């Protein structure tokens, strides 16, 4: 993304991009709450090629989404936070702001 931003702003922007452009569309395509790393990498490569951006832009996005609690990892499977499942079932738009809010609400 843009290198003029600070470290935290850049991380948020990358996380937002990975969620909005890669993870959520992948969840909707699969119509499943979970995906494998291989499925993620395929979608990531497709998006990066379409947008003509390097894979490095997305490099820390997946891990960062796990740190924020939006994604969970068990063995080799990644899954979305349980509060995001209704959005998936409705095939609704779930932007990053919604995802972070739902994952943080206790």
C-alpha cells in the first residue's frame, strides 16, 4: 500500500485490504465459515494479479486478522469469528469495520 503512512496505519490498511478483497470474498465463494491456507493463497494470488500489486502487501494481513480475533486458526484451517457467520449465511457485505466490531463485542 502506501509507504508514507506510519507503521500502525499501514498495518491497518493492509489488514483492511486482506479482509475486504481476499478473505470475505473467499468465504462467500466457498459458502463456508472456514478455508485452508492453499485456498487463501489462490484467492490472494488472483486478487494481486488483477490489481497488479505485489503479494508482499498482503503478507502480514492474515496473521494480523488472527491477532485481532476476526480469524481463528486450528491446525491448517482458518475460520471466521462465530459472530460473522450470520453475515456469511445472508451473503451480506461485511466490511472490516463490521468484522472488527463483531469480533470485539463481548
